[in-house]
């Protein structure tokens, strides 16, 4: 065993001393052939691990950047919607100002905070601010009549829409110059009553407020005739589409007008007593 060990050691010494064609020892060449691929594999594994870490870091950075960009896009969309809503509000208020100039009436803008179209009582709630609203004060848009104030509390007011079943408006057919009474009807429309059959009425005829009901002034658009049929032996059955789009109200206007002189009011109260 000692001899064998000496022989093996001698072989290692000879291999270490012997030179190959590349100038290195045979032992170095054998070690290089044995451990070179392993070192290459270890170096490659290190590169892969480093590349994996860099790729993971890049993915993490990209994910964070993606979340940041999505948040910015969401904020921009919200801002665009807000600006669009403001543009609509400004446009609506501008139309109201133009309408006030043309009509000669003084209008006070009010914001719609609740609109009830489903129940039998067609109403809306307004924020009118100070000094509040008065009972039976007309409410209009630039398109036409909306309704009248039926209750007021502080800066808020409750409005009965013209389409409410209990609502009525004294009206006149613009073309035929014939008066009638418009009442709320199912389907968000109005029923025009007390128009004799001998009066010529056509679909598309405009219906205006007559100014005889003590609420709505004369000449405000109420709607247009949507359907005409024989109702009875004496009167037409007429269906009217409201002039104001009551389903898309954002701002409306309280119609301000001067109150009658106190002397006339007193005379009227004396006559009533």
C-alpha cells in the first residue's frame, strides 16, 4: 500500500512537472479539463440568477409604473367628466340668462337635488338658497314650464311638476287661439281638455300658458300636441308632450314677478269677505 501510494504521488509529481504543447503542466491541463466546464456552469448559473433578479426588479418597477399611470388616467377621466359637467352647467345657465333677456322676466336659478318621476306625485326638490321660494311660484326652464312651488322650507322648495295627475295649467293653442286646460296624464305627458271638436287642432301645434290660472304668466311654452282624437261629442281628446325635458333637469329657474299692490290685495280680500 505504501508502494502504491508512492507511485501515485510520483505520477502526480511527474504530471505537475511535465509540460504539454500549450506550455502548462499535464496536471493543470487535467484540472482545467475537469473543472473548466463546472466553472463555466457555475458562472452561467450566476449570470442567470443575476439576470433573473434584474428581470424581477424591472417587472416590479414596470408594475409600479403601470399602476401609477392607471391612477393618472383615472384622475384625468374624472377631471374630464367634471369639466364636461361644468360645461353643461355653464351652458344651461347661459341659456337661462339669454332666455331671461328675451322674455323680459327676472329668473332666479335653482339647483335640482331630487327628482321623483316614479310615484303618482311627480315632484322635484330644489335648492333655491336665500330668500327661499314663495308658494305657487312658477318654475321654468329655457324650454318651457316645469311646475309650481307647493312647499318651501329654508333654502329648499318642493315643486309639483305639470305632469302630476293633480296639476293643471290654463293654456291656449297658439295657432287656433283657443283656450283649454292642461292636466297631468300618465306617461309623463299632459291631457288638453275643454277644446271643442269644431276647433282645428293638428299634431305639432304649440300649447302656451294662457295666464288665467293665477300661477303661470301668459305666453310660456307648455308643450306641443302629440296626438288628437275625437274624445266625445263635444270635445277633442288631445295629448300634449311637455316643452321642458322633465327627465333631465339639472338647473331650473324660479320666475320672479312683482306682487300686486297692497291696496288691490286689500280690496280683493274685502270683496272675498
